C-alpha cells in the first residue's frame, strides 16, 4: 500500500480520492470528463490473503464486453455466477488463484463493477 500512490499518481496519472476512503483502502480516479472513460479504482488491503482486493468501476459497456471476450483468451475460465447483493450478480472467471468477477448489469453507482481477488484456498 505504501508504494501505491507513486504508481497510481505518478506513473498512471490518477488522483487520490481521500474523502471516500475507509481504513485500509486507497481510492483513485482518472477524473475523466467523459463518463464512458471514467475509472475509479479502489485497492483494499486484505490481511491474510495472497493479495489485496482490487475494485474497478467502469461505465463503458463496450469495455466490459471486450474484457469478457479477452479473459478466456488469456487463460481465465468462466466459473459461473455469484450474487454479491440483492441487486448485483457477478460473472466469475478463474485462473490459478485469481478470481475476476464482473457485474452483469450497471450497479447503483451507474457503472459496472470489476473485482479482482486472490483466493488463497485454491492451488
């Protein structure tokens, strides 16, 4: 987490959004004026896991469709659907210990949700 600001701000040009952060979180935005290009990335420190949790909010339908098409080409296997909440259903893709979950519909934030999680129980 200590080096995150350097990478996200200096290397990728994001800004940190401290006013919406919780403890053990860092939130970054690319501050795009165009809704379809806006990205909000939240890194959540996860003790005892094999990596932090990465949450990406993206409003572009085309980007989501492209990601769904590309995941199998880089070795991710579709692993079914999972209900995150009463209104959010995720499609899960797995490769080794990494799970990438994509919301099937736009969430209450007005965008799609992408989660990247490391499952330390998988081998």
